[in-house]
């Protein structure tokens, strides 16, 4: 491992790396106990900088936080990674509930987008980086859209689920899936926007070589009022050839 | 739900529980423990987020998100890997930076780019915060750094800048910023020592 990467520990602890560099450093961190120790110490030092600028927020904020936590289910401990079974296929309007999983999904997308250039010198490969950043920016813009609405639905057998977040203003959306098994050999998952004019492909999920759950960005919502996922022959189809195993209403 | 008087942060609970102990209880779904933890963490979280974002309404929004995330993900906290304060403040800084680097945040940031020097960033801090030992110690330790170390750290941490932006703002090479951030943090760490 190049000694140069060790010098990134400070910038990493202060969240001063861009996403590409952060992923690179985290890959290094996983196999460098000394760096982990140093980052932990730097986080503690940075926390002192924060405590020095403490300011009491309004009492209304306290009320809002306590109200929200009383209605927010806690994540299970990380050791038991059991799939979450939430209430059956109901569309959930609450935005903040889904903001975090979507941001986590965004991080996956960024990792994937950047994955192709990991391991190369940071100061080269500018154009690949620009492409990846553009993709990330699209997602970031979407997730911060003021009219972002989300909905989630489960597969017919209840084993997997999909969450969609759409902005009508931007005419864009992103679909993420959870607990989706690998597609059958020589087949792929395809997402469809379904409306009065029939189904229109939103794109292929889980392209070869990427982990299931990679978010799918799509645009052109049109008149679609449902979103569905089907199994299609490798490469996808122009029109669905199987019945959607996930199908649920788009958020309104 | 328990109703604790709001301005209790100076009165320790009868059991005098540390934030670490409280967060462990929060992880078990203890809302009363969260209410006791709230006054300990809300001020530092809000103060930090407001340093980075400037805008009070946005800062309250992000503070709320951070504190709800603290509640939601408390089971991931391990006292043996660091203090609860460090844990929540690392999360808060990450979220503030995420926000400032979002598209809108970026636009806002550009508007105030350039004009603001690192030293002024910290001076404003000291104007708005009541004098306390922590602040004095941090100020003393920051002033023991070289100018470039101090400016790099304050721009990155309080300003939410990437090290590339810091390099542009200070007109110094990227490699220099990397090492100054790290060396500055090492000095700060040694100067600040153990928390109070």
C-alpha cells in the first residue's frame, strides 16, 4: 500500500474527501488497523472542535425531535441482519423515513459509478470521474427535490421489496430494491412505468457485475401511475414478457 | 411519554449518567434515556451544523435528522470504540457536509465563497458562543498550530470544505493540504488531551 494514502487520514476524518477518494481510503482503512486508530482519534479531536461551538437550538426543535422519535422504529442491532418485513405493500408518504435508505442507496450508486476507476491514480482519469460525478449529482438533485415523494411495495411472495422516490417537478425518479435474489441465469430484472399509455421501460435493474439493490435512476414519468418489476431475457425487452412480481402505485 | 422540563442541561440526572451509558440505553428503545441525552448532545450538534450550513432553519432541519438518526441507529454504537459524543458529532458533521455538498447547498456555498477567511470563521464562532473552558482550550490549541494547519482545519471542519477546495482557497498544493490537515489534527489531539 502506498504510504501516500496514509496522509489522507486527516482529510478523511474531517469529511474533506470527495466520494471517490473516500471510497478509496475506506478500502485502505479496512486493512490498516493503525489508520483506524488514527481516524478514531481524529474523530474524537474533531468532536472537541464541535463542542467548542455548542449553541442551544430552540425548544420547538426539542419537541419536534421527541415527537418524531416516539413514532420512529429503531433499527435492529447490526449483528442480526434479518430482512425487514414492513407493513404489506402500502405506499408510505413519510419522506424522511425513506431518506436514509435512499441516501444509502445513493452511496451504493456512487461506489458503483466510481468502482470502475478505483485503484487508478487520483489525479488522472478526469473524464471518467466527471461522468461519475454527473451521475451522482443527478441523484443528489433528485433526492433533494422539494416535491420528492416515495412509495414502497412488496413482491407477490413478500420476500423482496422496492422503493421508489419521484419528483414530478424534475420528471425523474429512482428505484431501489431490497432482498432481491439474483436474477435467473441469462435473465435480468427490468422496471416498468405503467400508465394509461401502457408500460414503458424504466431500465434494467441489477446490471451484470453489480450487487442487487443498486438504485435505478429514470426520467420521463409521463402519465404513469404504477411501477412494476418483471423478469426479462438478458438485455431486457421492449415490452414486458412476464407478469410483474412487484407492482405498486406511484406516489402522488 | 415523559415530560422533562426543557432547560435541564446543567442539572445532571440523579444517577449522573454519562452520554455513553444513556446511548446504550437508548439502543434498547428507552425514550426516557433519549430525553436525558438530548440536552447533552443537541447544543453541540446544532452549533456544529450551524457553523457548516450558516442558515438557521436548514441547521435545525439537519439537527433534527441527526438526532432522529441517533435514535434510530443507536444499536450500532459501541462504547468500547469511542464516546457517544464523538459518535453523534461525527454523524452530525457528515450530515452537515452532505447537505452543504448537495446541489442547492453548493449554490449557497458558492455565493459566500472567497470572501470568508478561515480566521474570521473562528472569530465569529467565539462571538456567538458563551465563554467556557472547552472553547478556551480549543482556541488555545488552535493557536498553537501553524497558520496553514489552522486555516486548513477550520475551513474543512467548520466550513465543510473538501481538501481540494481548501487548496484552492489557500492557494497551496493539494499534497500540502493533506499533510497539514493530518499534522494539524495530531497536534490538536496532543494539545487537547482527554476530554475535560
